[in-house]
C-alpha cells in the first residue's frame, strides 16, 4: 500500500518557541497534564489548508522520486492522499476534500512545467543555537526545498489563502518562521541559499472561475534576522531559568496585553485561565 506522507509537528519546533516568546504562560498551559485548556475546534480555513498541503506534498514527493529514478507509486497520488488524510480525521475534514482537490489539481496544471529539482519534501531542518556556554536546538519543517536551474537552493512555503492582495506578502517579512528559514538556509547551504519563497494559492470563490496563484521571495530583513538569533538565545535562557527555579506552570509570566490576549484570530483560548486561574479549569472539566 502506498505511503501517506505526514510528518506531524517538528521536534524542538521554532513554532513552539514563538508561542513561549509571545506569552510564556500560554506555553506553560500546554505543558500541564491533563490539559486545562478548552477543547479545540479546528477552523474550516485550517482544515482546508492542511488538506491542500497534503496534496502538494504528495505531488512534489512523487516528482522527487521520478527525478531520482525511484518509484513514485510508493506514495499516494495527490488526490487520493487528500482523501486518505481526511478519512483519518473524520467528517469535519471530509466535507472539504473536493475543495482541496480542486485547488491542487489547478496547481498541477499551472506549475506542471516548472524546471526545478526537488531536494526535500516536508523535511525538518536543525539550527544549533549557542550562547554563554549553553546550547539549544531549533527545528523548522520546510514544505519544500528545491534547486533552481542556476543551482540556487530555495525553501518554498505553501500558503493557501482566502484572498491574495498586495498586503498578503508583507505580513511574513518579520514572521519567526521566515527569519528562522534565513538562519537555517545559510547554515545548511551557505551562499547557495537564495531565500524562502511564498507559494500562494488562493481558494477559488463562488464568483471566480480559476484559482489565483503567485510565488514571491519573502522580503529580506537582515536586521531582523540578526535580532532573531539573539531572541532565540534570550528566550531559551529565560525558559531554562524558569524551569531551574521550579516555577509552577500556573505562574509563568503572563503578557496581559490586549494585542496578545486578543490577537488576529480572536481571543486567546486561555483567557479564562488567566482571568480566574484554576477555578476556571475546574469548570471546564
């Protein structure tokens, strides 16, 4: 039976570090067993994006196998992979199968003649961090790593979006994910590294006949990349200090800022816990 390519969360994930950096208390709640947080419900946008990623992962993994003289049938074809992944998750995911399949099928038609060599698909890359005699490891999973015709190496990150406009690109310039890609790229490929590219696929609306697709180099931010390196060091040192002091997981530093507690996706799911403490957790059980 073909393999379903699904790597899951990256170990030592930079995403987890970003959660700690955004709010240490929210990170600490994730470490408590059993979880005091309310049950999560996945949004339609998250489900569709996940299925789209699965489809593209299998498209490029099979392409990589073909380029390397291997048997691509070891992995599910993209359309079947989407179905298999949705079936694992249940009805809430199955209702978006056809939407994701249509987007991936349009993508294959649009970019089918790309002259690239696939180096890796859904692979986790490590970045060692050292400071004052201590060392840590950060990992980031790359959707796709390719070699362009000139020999440059590029990390490609798939972004399925509801609407693609001039403001969509700029929001990623200072994102921890792309700053980490800059550090990881130079660490692994040196001067061959050409940058991280955003691979935008817009979901087709009821009024549009086609999916809008664009690929852009993430805007460079050299000062922020240097600052990110320091941020990783200081953040890990702070987390180690809290652990060494045996601070109760309920008493980690709280940001308590309306821009953090009420972010772009709505209220933080730990709002009640920060407001009322363990009493709120008891009510959620």
